[in-house]
C-alpha cells in the first residue's frame, strides 16, 4: 500500500494512506543504503508499506519511491554525513525576525544557498513587524529589494494578527518552513491547522514510540493539496553536498558572471581581475550578500 511519510522519530514513522494514518518501521536492509545519510527516510517521502506480522497496528516500509527533490543539511552529530530534512517539496518559507529571536542575514543567506543547491524556490517572510521600529523596517527595505531582484518573494507580516498574504503563497503547495525557534512557524501552523495540537497529542498517545517534535520534521495538512512541513528550530544550517569551489554557483547574482574572471579558478576573494568583486564595488551585487559568501567560504565549522 502506498503512503506518505508525515512524521519521523528516527526509528518510527507516521505515514498517511487512503486508509488513514499508520505507524511504521523501516525494514532493516534499507539502513545499509546511503551510508553518508544519517536518516534514509524523510518527511514528504512516498513509501510502500505492508502489515508487520505479529504486531497489531504496526506496518513495515518495504520500498521508498523516487523523490522529485529533497533537502539536506550537514549532520550536526556525525562528521561527513548529511541529514535529510524533507523531500518532494514545492517551496520553502524562510522566516526572519528582528526580535525574539533576532535572525541574522547570514543565516537567511545560508538557507537560500542550501535551497538553491537543491533547486527549491524560496519565499522570505519578515515576521513580527508589530515589534519592529521604523528604523528596522527602513533597514529591511533595501535588503528585501535585493532579494526580490534575485527572484525571491518577500513578505512582511505579523502572524499573530494576520496570515492572509502568507496563506496565498501556500495554496496548493507543499511548503517547508525554515527558521529559528520562535520566529513564527508554530504560530502559522496553529492558525491554519487549528487542530494541530490535538492531532499531535492523539498520534503520540497512539504510537507511544517516543516522538520528539523538537528534533524531527512533521507535515501538517491545511487541505488535501496544501501541506506544511515544520522543521525544528535550526540555530545553524550546515551546508551539505556543497563544495567550496561550487559555492558561488548557488548565489544567483554571481552565477551570471562565473567563468569571466581573469583566473579560471578564481574564488572571488583576493585574486586580481575578479569580475565578481568589481560587481560588488559597483553595487551590482549587494555587499551583504558578498559578505555572506565569504563567511560560508571561510567558515568550515558547518562542513564537519
């Protein structure tokens, strides 16, 4: 039977089929595949399940369907491995806040680079505008303009009071929610999926398998065609499957000029005749984006 993975604990999976929701475990042999992946199945995966003989209300995942896409981060616990965040995603909603908590532009850019690498469109949301000063809103204006010039949709809202604009971009999409804890992901879910808390409690009680909502992603349904994938609050996003020499490819504003520098192996740092640096100096590439590029290029903490 075909089913959609809606929640994981690392050992157990909540899946949804035409017959309802089920709790399933992974057949052992899959754990030997993808040795550089810490988790072989992600929320958003389509799988084939069958009853687990001798175990009432339990199922076994016997096959993982091919993915249209996926997104991964560098595993924070296992060096040289990637951790799947989600799969079969249409877009991502990236949350930014000035207060409680403060989000850095560098974090947003790190998320955008990861999404570019996995070819997932992004929408950036400035949330908690009711807490922003006039100066902070003025600071955001050129930043959002730079992002929109690159093709990223930017929204401003206070989700505690209004979610209409955000809902419009979510319709008929499977959307990954990304941001620090407290930036608004849970607020959005509670507004759009009123029974989310009750639903989570019910499944946790039924499964009794140690579901950790702060550690693993989970899918919520606004309706049959509109789904949200909530991710745990991420403090840092380690770049996965991105080599330093490839990094500039995932900055759209740099991509157009690659191969035109004086040196073919230019890293766009101190090399003479670098076209990228010239574009930064002429404000054709935003300086804050170039700073983010340098930070990612020279910071190896997130490549462990």
